[in-house]
């Protein structure tokens, strides 16, 4: 329940602020709701039922959904304002999903695939730092932030492919 509530409010915050260019407000709201994501695993482990496969799948799925909506909302703003960052934001979305896909697929093959330069938490920190400073009017921060995000995400994709390649031998 904590996971679902945190995801719902994260999605609502992103959809109602970022496409309107209200990056600082959206970032502050999302930070509050992302804290729910940090708590859900701890709450599950401490509960009488404990953590389970369904909870892990739900958490992972909602993480992908919130990431997509946050970045999709930034993309929406960029498209509306004809910002030249559209391809870079789109690449960041694609690389982010590849990072998750490579891990999930490798684990389905029995190959553990942890690590890489920018896992989800690092990527969300980059995005929220970028949007927060953009909301404060810092010049060029969106370009700098999304270049960094795209590059570290690509590096992480390559690192995870290498992990799986080595693990498959």
C-alpha cells in the first residue's frame, strides 16, 4: 500500500507540474513521495508477513512507471516549448529502461546483474537535481543534467551488458 500511494502521488506531482514548467514545485513534491519508495521495503521486512515476490514485482513495476512519468513529463514540457533537448530526454528514457531490462532478463537466465555507474537511485537524483535547479532558473542546467544522465545511463547499459556477457561464459 505504501508503494502504491507513493507511486500515485509521484505520478500526479509529475503530470501536474513538469509539463507546465513548474519544475521546482514538482521536484519538491516528488522528493517527498519518493521517500515512500525508500520506506516500502523496510516496512515489508518489518511486517509480520514479510516481503514477498508479489511485493517485489509491484515495487519494481511502479518504479518503472514513476520513472517513465517523471521523464515523460519533462519530455512533454520540452516538446511543448520546442526545446532542442527532446532527443536527449528521449535517449535518457530509453537507456533507463534498458538498464532495468538487462537486469531483469539476465536474472531470468540465472545470471546476477547488479551494479553499474548509475542505478535507479543515482539516475533519479540526477533528474531531480536537474529539474530542481531548472525550477530555480539556473541557466543551462537542463542541458547539463540531461547530457550527464544520458551518458551515465549509456555507460551503465554497457557495464551491465559486460556483466551478463562475462556471467554467461
